[in-house]
């Protein structure tokens, strides 16, 4: 791969996840603290992204496959998103902030599948095996998330801006401006001039039993991930891990994810194929919940964060590669943006949204005297994960 192309694709991947990582992990303290929002209101602010992901990736995928260059959609969406994020800084009521954040997430959700389709398109154009070369680009996603998180932490230590929490929104806005301008210099990626309604063609692929099973199981596991995101920080503290150590402990997942993307993903795909790589990835999530159910020792809980990183690589990223490979195998390579969009709409959209509601319901159900019954809570995603793994093994080909 030429260095110019590699740097351009890596820039897009890095900035996409840097923007996401700038605000999503750390916005809640601003909502619950200075803005004095309720937990329910905070949950709805966080639900704006999955809600937007239900429909917006389908729209952007359709545009990229049929009408507009992918890099132009990325540029415009991020620049508009930057304006909205600057506006979000000034909102202090739930209603106003919900509207602004939803509009922002509509823009951001449009870009998520296009960064992948941009990469897969240029790898294919240069006759490069996506399973081999994509790892060198995918690795920048966890690196960006971790670096931005640690960078923001360092900024707050130095300048004491964490109390109000506006800095995360400013950072996301500034990064969006950089990404938007940078996208105008991305490699030319014109629409493939797909036939009528490429997104309907992508949905037509669900008639293939194998692809349907993959999409459904992926939705389930994305939903189960919300137990990890909503519960891990409080679970760790309840198990005796100091609150100050929780962010660094959870960041182990991103470190392992970056390493596994480079060293493990291609090895397993090449030797075991997509099915068993996906199964192994799913098993790592099951192992994570088994550790959580046991609840001790503390060192094992901390080390188990690596299971999330491994699962993300071997299930989520490999799933994105599989979707692209499947589109090529059924001669649908001209709608690869719509195929990625369908996957994001199903997982990051429907799966995450329903998972947020389900995880919140289960956590409330097993909460007694303001204390969470973590063993019972994590038995639920553990059981569902076990059944889903059996479905993959038995039905997925």
C-alpha cells in the first residue's frame, strides 16, 4: 500500500474515533453534575446516537453508493457536526441539549459506516486483501480513543477544567473541524453508480440465511455490550477498586484491542475463517461476564477488561470485514457503503438502543436498597451470550 493512501485512510479512522472518544465516555458527569439532570434524562441524551444510527447510516450509504463522493459527505457532516457541538456547549436544559445532541448525532451517525466503506473501497481498488491490510488502519481506532481519553485527563489535571465538563464538547468540536477539512483532501471516492435504491439491495441480502443470522446475532451482542458500558465502572467500585483507578483499568481493553488488531485478527481469519473467529470473539464476551458473575478476585476483574478488547476485534471488526467480503461474494461490491450502513444501523442503532433500555431495566430490577445485585445482573447477559454462541456454532456457515 502506498504511504499516501495509508496515511489518508489512517487519518480518517483515527479522527473518527478520536471525536467519538472525546465526548461519549465523559459527558455524563457534566449532565449529572453541573446541569443537574436526572439519570433518565442522561440516558436519553446518550440514546441520541443509537437513535440516529437506526436510520442515518442507511441514508448516507445510499448517497455514497449512488450520488455523492464519500469524502464530501464525510467533510460536510463533520463540519456541520462541529457547529452543533459548539452549540451544545451553551445548552443547559435537557430539552435544548437533547435536540442539539440528536442533530449532532444525525451528522456523526452518517459518517460511521463511510469511514469503513472508504477504506474497503480503496483497498479493493488497489487489489489489496482487506483482511490483511485493514488491520493496519483499524488499529488507529482504539489508539485514538485511548490517546484522546488520556490527553483530556492530562488537560484537566493541568487546567482544572473538569468540574464543568465543557472541555469534552469543545474538544469534540475542534476535532470535527480538523476532520471535516481533512476529508476534502481524502482520495477521490466517487459513487459506484449502483442500481436503483442500493440500500434496498443491501436489505435484500438478508434473504441469505447466513447473512441474516450474522446480522441478528450481531444486534444481540451489541445490545449485551451495554451491560459492560453501563455497569462496569460502578461494578468495579463496588468490588473495592478505587474510583481513580477505574478509567485506567477499563483502558486496558483499548490497549489489547490495538495489539489484537495487528497480531491476532489476520492470523485467526486466515487459519480459522470468519465463522470461528466470530465465535471466539463472542466467547471472550461470555468469559468477561463469567468473571463479573464470580465477582472476585479484583485483579481478575481488572485483567478481564482485556476480554472486551479481544471480543471487539474478533467480533465487531471481523464482522465489518465479513460484511464487506459477503457483499463481494454475492456480487454486490458496488453497494459496499450501503452494506456497511445496514450493519451499523442494525448494531450501533437498533442493537445499542434496545440494549440500553434492556440493561437499564435489568439493573433496576436487581437493585435493592440502592445496591446493585451484580451477580444476578450479569447472569442475564451471560446466559444470552451463551445461547447466541450456540446459534453461531450450529446455524452460521
